[in-house]
């Protein structure tokens, strides 16, 4: 006979469920834990579906943003799906009632849920900020006052530049053996440099070569500053 006892997470929002600490979750029995995962996974899967609708899939590059004013930065989508190589969906059935698997899924969902680019609104805002960083203005700003084919041509040009710029940066991170896009020191400077080269009709290889040289220059600059500091009179003073 099914239990009539209300669920512990009954009435909680997805945010509240995902903010439950490990100690609280670990105290829940399998029935309660399953309910928590079901609620969270349904909401997370809906987010994934909305993101997929705003992206196009490329076998080599993963999910890429669709063109137009509503374009998104598909970082969360690519991270979760391993650049589209994994047909990903969370759900209780996948865990087969295993507590550890349920807890692991809740952890994965929490990580995804807290990413700015896990929502179409957040992903569009990140895309706009990326365009400003790379090219000084967004596609919307560049197309202001334009209509029809003129506006579409500007959007298409931005789309092409964005793909080239981030492909160059992706190759740069591969060269440096770095996995996380935002963790590389000097990334803002390098993205601006790459954006300038791409905007001036430079190739991906041109941008990659310039990024490597600039990174070497920045590294040497940091080393010189450090050496100057430790050789200074006040370095060891209290």
C-alpha cells in the first residue's frame, strides 16, 4: 500500500530542493529521495530542451547558437551533453533506485542549474557580453536602425565571427591543456585580441597564433613583475 505521508520536499521549489545540504538529503529514505530527484530532473530536463531549441548541432563542434537576436551562448548545454556526444537526460529511472546514483544526479543537476547559461535568458545575456568583449558591441547594437536583409546580414556576420573567435579560443585552450573556458589567466585580454583579429577578417589560425604570442608576453610580464617584487627592498619587510 502506498504511503499517505506527505513528501518532505512537498511544496518546495526546485531551488529549495537543490539547496538542501548533503546531510539533509542523506537522511531521506529512498521514496523521499526519489521524489526530490523527480521534481528536480523534470525541471532541469525542460531547461535542456529549451536550450536545444535555441541551438544547432555540429558533429565536430557540438551545439552552436542559432542566428538572430535571440542567439544564446550554449556553454551549459555543451558541458552537460559533452558537446552533443551524449544524449543527456536526468531521471529517476536511470538510477534504478540506487541511492548513490540519485544523490549523484542531484549534484549534477545542481551544478547545471546554477550555471548562468542554463537558462535561455542567461545564455542570451552571456552571448551579448561575449560579443561586447570580442567586438566592442553586440549584434543588436550593430544592427540598430537596420531592417530586413541589412539586419540579417549583420546578424549572420556576427554569427560567423563568434564561431571563428570561440573556435580559435577553444584551440588555444587545447594548446595550453586547459579545460575550463573562464579559468585561464588573461582570458579577457586574449578574447579581445582574438575578436579584433577575426573582425579584421583574420583567420582562426591567425587568431590562434596571436593569442599564443600574447599569452607568452603576458607570462613574461608577470614573471618580470614577480622578480622585481622579490628583489625589492620592501619584499621581506614586516
